[in-house]
C-alpha cells in the first residue's frame, strides 16, 4: 500500500491537494485532524469549521491532537484511505505537552510499516525555507518538524511539494 506526504508552505493549497488525492484513492476515507482550538482561539475555531464544511460527508472526521499513532491504527481497520492533517500541528501539540517527540516519531514510523491495506496521506508544512528563527523554541520546532518530515518522506512511497496550489513531484509518480 502506498503512503503519501504532501508538503507546502502556509496557504499553499496542500490540504486541498491531499483531500483531492484521498477522494481519488479510496471509498472509505478517514480524516484525522490534529488541530486543537485551545484557549478560546476564535480564528482557529473558524478555520477548523471551514475545513469540516469543505469536506462535507466525504470523510469520517476524527479529531486527535496528540495520540496520532493510535488514531491511525484504529482508522486503518475500517478505512482504505486516511488523511492526516497535519503533522505540523501535531508536533506543536506534542511540544506544548512536553511529550517525548523522538519516541512519538519512532512509533509513527513503525505504524506506517505495519499498515498494509490502507493508504495514509500526511499533510505537513515545510518550515525550513526561511531564515533561522531568533528564539530557541522556534528553532527547536523547525528542527523537529524538519526531521519528522524527512523520516515520513523516507517511509512514504510518494511525496509532493505544493506551491501556489500546484504539485511538484518529489518522490514516486504524479497522480492524475
């Protein structure tokens, strides 16, 4: 079974591209959302609502900000495609909870090897193209997400970089 990584910058169209892939690749689709509207964040709440509206009834929606590996394994039992949106927020959530991110990444990589009959599509931000952040936390976040993206890209059979809504093939074959 193929696994796919969809990378891009903010507002690049990566989520929409990943959703389109999922619609083409499967009939029983799960959408694992890692977003977490904490602390009465109205803007983030509205973003989440818009994402849900855009998906309509095409996906089973699963909200899981931390226990991503368990959510993927559970969804793989009943779905042929799982879309994880996004690894960026998952890392942020893990860091805010002081979780052992290295162990979480290892568990995620191991889970991908176990999942044979379900396509998993990951959405993640590419945050390493800009300047070096001034503060330690931002540098740590950039470094951790960069390493996670590398590990997931290696484990995936396909990878795309989205720029202005257009896919650039990094690995595998460009789906039509």
